[in-house]
C-alpha cells in the first residue's frame, strides 16, 4: 500500500503532463502486459492512450544529462509534444478471457475506469485458471463518453502442474535502452525473434529502462512515466508482450539510477516513488521475490536485488546483504523443499561473474563477497541447479571454481548496448564468452532416451545461434 500512496499524492500534479486533448477517442497504444502466471492465476495490465502510436516526429530531446527532463522541454511545448510521447487518456476497459480448449466458458469483467493518478493504467488479477492451459483474451476500450475504442487481443500460458512432465521453454533478456534500440521505428529486433521461438514465458531481468541515461534523464515521476510509455509503445516490444506471459524483475537503472540502494534520491525522484512506478508499470504480485513451478521438471526463482540491500560502500561482512535475511531464508527453504528436476535461479545481477574489478554492486564483486560465497556454496550443493543472470552487457557461461555453480549471462538487448568486457579477456571460468547483444533461451525437455535435459542457448540480435549448453539431469 505504501507504494500506491507514494504516487497518489503526486498523481494530480503530473497526470496533466501525460494527458492530451484529442477528439475524445481512446487507444491502447501500449498494448497489454500479462504477468505473474501461476497454475491458477495471472495479472493483465493495460493503459489507455490518446493516440494509437508514439509521437516519433515530435520535438527532439537534447543529448545531455543536465538539467532534468522537464527543463529540457522547449518553450511553448509540453511533455506530450516530445519525440516518443504517448500520452494517457481517461476512459474504461473490459477484459474477456478463456481457455483456448474451452472457448464456451468465457469470463468477462465489468467495465472499469483507468486511473489518471496512475498513468491511466488498469490491472486485472485473474484467478481460478486451469493449469497447463493456453489462454486467449481481449481487452476492449471505450472513452469517458462511452465511445468504443479498439480491442487488443492477447494470449498466455499457465504452468503445468508439478506432477506433469512437459516440455517448457522460456527466454531471458536484460538491459534495454530506447536510444540504443536497433530498429528506430520498431524497437529492439530480438522481440520478433523470440516470438518465433514461441516461448512458454519470458523473463526480463531488469534495467528495462534507464532513468539516468539522456534523451531525457528521468528525475521526476512525469518523465519516468514518459520513458515507460515510450518504450512499450515501440511495436516490437508491444506486439511481443501482447501474446507472451512474462515475469519482470527490476534493477538499479529502472528503480532510480546506477547502483542505487534504499534511501537514495535522483533529482526530485525518490526511492519510494521509484518502487511505486515500477509496480504501476508492470503486472506484479505482492512480493517481488517469487518461485514458480513449471511442471515436474522445472522450477524457477526470481529474486529481488534492490529493496533489501545494504549500501554498496559499507564494509563487507556477515551483516552486509543484497537479498536481505527474509528473502535469503525463503530462498534456502523453498529450494530445499523442491523436487523439481531442474532448478533455475533468475537473478537481476550475477552471482558468479567474473566481473570488472572496479564494480561493487553484485555478488560477483568483492563488495559483497561474504554473501556471494554463502549463496554460491548453497546453490553448488543442489542437484541440477543453475543461474541465469542479467545486468552484465555481454554474454557468457561461467563456472565458479570453488562451488561449481554454472551461470548464464543473457547479454543486453542490442549490439549497441554490448560493452564492459572484451572477447580477449576470457578466463578459466568462462565456458563461453561473447561481447554482443541478444538473448538467452532455455528449454527443459526429455531427450531420446527419456532423460530430462536443460538446454541453454545464446542467440545474437539477428537470431543466430551462438552457443548451446546441454545439461543432462543427474
């Protein structure tokens, strides 16, 4: 509740910046996001917009980090006039959804208004779903005067029950920045490529947007929302999210700024506002750390790396933490209780690395060595447990020489975003190393002998298979 209250007081002050007068029509220019799928539940997110598409030919942002975004708006212009703007608008939405195999049993919500104090967004929590099912849905829209708007069609899958062996596949990405997109008109090219693979679900490990990168930097609520609206008004991102159930994890750049921790501010943007905006812009359940079972052979853990951390600059030791004690104990308990064949930790930041010597924000760094060793030791004792991580701007497969933990870094969403390491710096830990953009695909299935196998594949931004790592259950 405190996240909602943090934004409510500001809502009436900033909503005007995203509203735009038109002829009264409404659109769903950001499409829908479907998230937090369990065997019986999911959350559907939508937003009403004053236009169908981004204002791509709008006024350009100066390429500077100073001053903040609002003061970079040319005189006589508003935020809605800027390049990439997609203002919100009042109206209402209605959701209809059904199991693809039993379309006669359609469920429909009442018409509900979007919230102008929360960026004209509405989220629907679905319950009573069928496990292991494919769902279809449509979100209808209408204006404040009940003039019909467009309908968005979508789809998602629910996880199979824990006693059912099923082939499951998912994709993992990190680090996407609007200025570094590789298709100026459409967004990041990896999204239609991932769609062709038809994953059961998708995980974004964080740095989904960069508040602290120019064009504009986001040092207040209005500009932060502007950047989210712009990112998910891109056709590639929007079209993928319409038809793919997802889990979203935040990191530093999409919470506040680089290497952020609780209590900090960024211009006028507070830590609490950063947390609230993320919850507003994505379908999330109560806790941002969670575990989901996807059939007999796969269980995933999605962890929170910002909310509970100690400041990066305090001395390391038993009390210094990224995860916090409550989350850590939950992780130990749920992993030990799991009988899934494969266990996959999906982390916003690396636990193995290696990472650069000058970094101090993750468990692969000396700054958090104590907790890093504790977590790697625990994971290393588990059968068939692996890590998929984001945050690092290069792809790799690494094995910790002490614990034996194997970590897969997915790499950033575009080649323009790839940096921070070099291909000639391959260490004995690296099983694979490539400073490129792209994504990671994971498939859990049975091989020809009936043995469960997990296959980790790195792809380029052009869809080329760069590396394949097959792990047979032991």
